[in-house]
C-alpha cells in the first residue's frame, strides 16, 4: 500500500460520509412513544383508555384548583365569590392555618417555639440518619435535642429537662465506673445496690398492701361488690406476705448478677431508683429555677394540636419504639425463661389488642384510677401506648431479621471470644437490622399515620381538628375536600420522605453477599 | 415485681380519688377553674372560633356556671369530648359538668348514675330529603337509604320509628355530622336524619337550601341539657339553678343591658331575690348573693344567648319554637326563685 503512488488512484476518500439520521420513526420521542405506548394493538387500546381517563380527570379537577378561592371569611362568602362555578374554597386553609398546624389552643405568641423545634429536629436527625455524611461529633446535638425540644414545645423551666438529662449522664458514668472495677469491688457494689433496691421495693409493697386492704374495706362485702371486695382483700394479704421475700429475692438477684457481668441489671436497678425519685424532679427543678430562672411560658398537653401533635407523636414514638423493639426481639430469643416469657407475653398481648383500645384505656380508663388532680400528662399516656404498640410490631420484624442470619454468624462470634453484648452489638444486630429495614420502615410509616387515631379520644390532631372545630364551625360548616386534601398532602410528604430515606439507606448498607 | 408496684400505685391513686371526691364545689373553688365537657364541634352550640376561643350555646352554660361559682366566665377548662368519651369523662371526675347536647333519657339518668340539671334546648329528630325524591312525609320513606350518626340516640329512634310504622330502611352509618352531610349531598343516602336543630343548621349552608326539604315528622323527644355526677346534690343544685336563673331572667325581663340597673334593687321582689338585693338565695347554694347576676352578666339571659349563638339572625337560623318561654307558648318554665 505504502509504495502505491497516490496519483495512480482515481479517487481517494479523505473523510467519512457523515452518518445519515435514522428514520424519524426510530428516534427520540416518537420511537419512545411507539415502543412504549403503541407497541401492539392491545397496548394501543390501553394507552388510549388511559389517555382518556387522565384527560377527563385533569379537565374535571383543573377548574376546581384553578378557580380556587383563597380569600374569604366563610364558606358562604366562598360560594358568593364563585357564583355557581366549580371551585375549591382554599380560604379555609388560610383562615385556619394556625389551627391546622398548631391546634387551636397553642398560644399564638409561642408559635415560634415548635417551629424552632422542628428546624432543630432536621439538624439533630441528620447525623443520626446520614452517619457517613455528617461528622460524628454532631451526634452530641442529637443527644441534647430531645430535652431541648421538650423545653421548647412544653415550656416551663429549663431545669427539668436538664435534671433528667443529668441523671442519664450520671448513669452512664456509673456504668463506665463499674465496668472498670475489679470483680470483688463490683460484687460489693452489686450488694449495696441490691440491698437498697430490695429495701425500697419491700417498702413500696408494704404501702401498696395497706392501701389494697383499705380499698377492700371501703368497698364493703355486700351484694355484687363482694367479688371486688374479696379480690382486693386477697391481693392485699398476698402483697403483705410477699413484702419481705420479694425484697430479699430481687435484692439477691441483683447481687448475684454481678458475677456474670450483670452490669445491665445494676444499671436497670439504678434507673428504677430514679423512677422512684421522679416525684422529686418537680420541686428540685423549681428550686433551681428560683436561683437561676430559665423559663418559657408553660403550655399544657391538652393545648397541643394540629399537625404538630402528629409530628410529636410520630417522631417520639418511632425513636422510642425502635430500641425497645430491639430489646424485645432479643429478649424473645433469650435462653432465660423469665425474660423470654415476659417478652413473649408482652408482644403477643399488645399485638392482640387494637391500638384504638389502648388509646381508650390511656384516655378514659386511667382516669378512673388516677385522682382528678394528679392525672398524669395525656400526651405522655398516649406516647406510652403508641410506643408499646409499635415496639411489639418492630420486635417481630427484628426477630425476622435475627432468624434470617445463618447460625454460623452466632457461632463465629462466640468462637472469637466475644461475650453476648459484644457479639450482639458487633456481629448480630448490624446484619439483622439491615435485613429488617423495610419492615421497620413499614411499621414507622404505619405508626405515623396511626397518630391520627388520637382524634377519637378527642385530642385535636390534624384530623381531629378538621372533623371537630373546622367542619363543625359556623363559618366552615361541612367543608370537606379542601381540608382533607391538605392533610393528605402533609402526610404524603412525610411518609414519602421516610420511604425514600429507607431506600437510600438500603443502598448504602448493601454489601452484596452474592 | 413491676406489676405489684404498678398495682400499688394504682391503689394509691384510687384511694386518693376516693378521699378527694368530697365536694365538687370545694374542688372547683380550690382549683380556680371549672372543668367543663363540651362537644368537639357542633355549629352554634360549641365551636372554637378562629382565635381558639370556645363559643356557642352549650359553651354559654359552662361560662355561666363558672361566673356564678368563680366570678370569672373565662375560668373554664373546656374538655372536648366525643360521643364515646363523654360519659366516662364525667364519671371518672375528669370534668365537673358536661354541657354537650346530651339527650336526657331514663337510662342515662338512672343507670349511668348522672343527674341532668335541666334542659337548655328542646330538640327532636327529623329528616331531610332532596325535593327531587318527591317525598313529603317520613312515612313514605319505605326502603330508603338513610345516613345516621352511630353511637347516638338518633340511631335507636330511627329503628323504633320504622319498626312502629312497619316500613323498612337501609342505614348508612356515619361518624360525624359533617360526614353525614357529605354523604347526603353526594347522594350516598336518600335522607339524612339527626336532631332538627342540626338539620336546619346544615341546610342553611347547603349550596342550594331550597332544593332540600325537612320533613314535618319529628320522631323523638330530645331534651338536651347539662348533667353532673350522681351523689353531689349541692353541685347539681348550682348547675340547675344557674340554668334556671338564665331562663328566669328572660321571663322577668332582665337583660345584659339593664342588669346593673336592676341589680341595685327594683319593685319586683322576684327580680330582687334573683339578683341578690333581697333574701339570701346565693348563700343557700354556698355562693355569694350576686351569683345569678354574674351568670346573667356573661352573655345575657337565655333569650339573648339563644339569639346570639343559634338564633334566626345567625347563620344557624333556628326559630325559638319549643324553646320559647312558657308565656310565649314554649316549654321553658323556670321554677320560682323563692
């Protein structure tokens, strides 16, 4: 080739012919439409039907949105403005915006507080949810957040959440201290804690027994009430008999637990002591407050409402029920019959009862037992019930994750010489939780939507707000689509975000066992 | 172990409740607030306005009692209750007074152990139908689908009425009034039934009120009134006579306008006894002498409250009807203040 003189050749192409464009029906939008929408007679028919439906829905709904009235004082005024045209009355959202978001009793000059709490929630949740992106130090913020948010939303003195946080930190320090102790020192400590706890328990039981007997004598054994009378008497006597053995038994159990690294038991006992001292929190924080006053206007729980209430219940209950669910799932797999039994009974009982029943118990039945003046916080009661409910479900989801792990993982962890806590924390849970993510998110989304059930116990969450004060007000009587549509939109935004996050997390954790 | 502690705590609580349940009046005074159960929302009767302040005809009863007892009509903690929670809330002591359009019936009074302290609104159950249906009497509703609120006396009345007339119907259960209206206007049921006051209020807000007809039959008696727990007659007396004071004030011509003038003393001894310038009726109740004047001072007498919350000048547009004074042919009849 190289020695062929170029002049001998009649024509040499020096450049390629530019490619001609593909036929129009094989490119761009037309190709896409042909392949995806009209690829056969069946798909063509389906496409046409779908197109017809979409057009008729849009053309039907568009004027409703387009003609929407945004400024009016009542539904009658709306109708006057519309004058017979189809159109939404979005003015209700403007007029009752504050009520839909915060409830109708939250003080107006304090609206900034839940708003700040919400913004801080985004900041505080970020390091926990996106651990790889944000520095680990930001987790401190996450730890502080619950106490700060409580103070912002409920108001009152700052010292109360500070005290609670302080006692938790103190427990952590004690845990560290005990962990580093020599075995015999640990045993002595366990002995002291066991003794204190046993004495405290015996004292509580003694008081309880006295009151049971007192109630029995109040009821009196005549007619139908003879049954409760007998029950209370029996319970009282039983408790009297149990006072000393129970104290000794529990105290001894705590003492014994020091031998097999029973730090958990000691810490639990400490927590129990805190709970017993809980009634001191109010006066002590009050005393602190009188020295250095740090106070916001207090807002009682009954005044919470609107979407804020859903957000409070949703975030608190999800964050509480995941760890509780993990504990329950582990407990159900435990080899210790007592722990296993308690967990199984709890899970099966709670799963066997509808949430609405638990809410009714929280709202009305407890009021029978609690004295009228000291009824403890309504939202707290509801949070406890919803958390119990969802933690039972999450426990079963996580148990599924635990069961999916090959037995070899457990054995490998043991053969490395890891103890139970280490094996669970480092080997078992990371894998089991990864498997459980879709299930947990399922429960979380369901729980978030279930928060609207509180409207049946006359708490004004967003649905309660709509059903009660808005739809039944003289101004907005029987307005329907606009308000429910708005609520649906809010819930969709939150639930869709949760689901998107979970999918992102799954991709992050993908380790590909294949 | 934990269960026992829990049980002990419950027992302590129950014990404290038993001791504390001595006198509702003392409790309310010590608390400085009246816990009053109201509806979560009935137009004109109980509804929070755009500022979150409770307004309405039932709410006025709460405010009047608070004014009589505590001297401050705003010293009320309104506890919204649903049809399902109202009675437990009252029985458990969570509220002191329930003013939530509750029908006075035998079983509620006797079996549920409540004490109705009077009637603040005489209602009755009616039907609303679309004129297109061509029905002019409830007895022509054979085979109709009827929207009905569950958990209310209206449900039972409906069953009684149709059984008594030997005709059949198909119930469409709804939870709230708003849902009922929505179902009715969407055509899910031929007729909607609830208290006639509710029907009138709802119809006034239909897009075309003239297209709907409220049938002439009133199939039940629904005397709605405030109620308290059994066992504290002093407290029941206060609630009863506060309501009577509002009614008597209208009969005697005491209004919010001339109240101050009349309270100074008049030639009518009954007005003087009512407003406390003569006799010591307040003392007998355990209150001071101008208790009734304070109650009337909140929003005027019964007639004024009616006119401002649900009367014909309001969007609710209810006529006095049975709720007129007895001298005007109604049923309102307060026993004498003597």
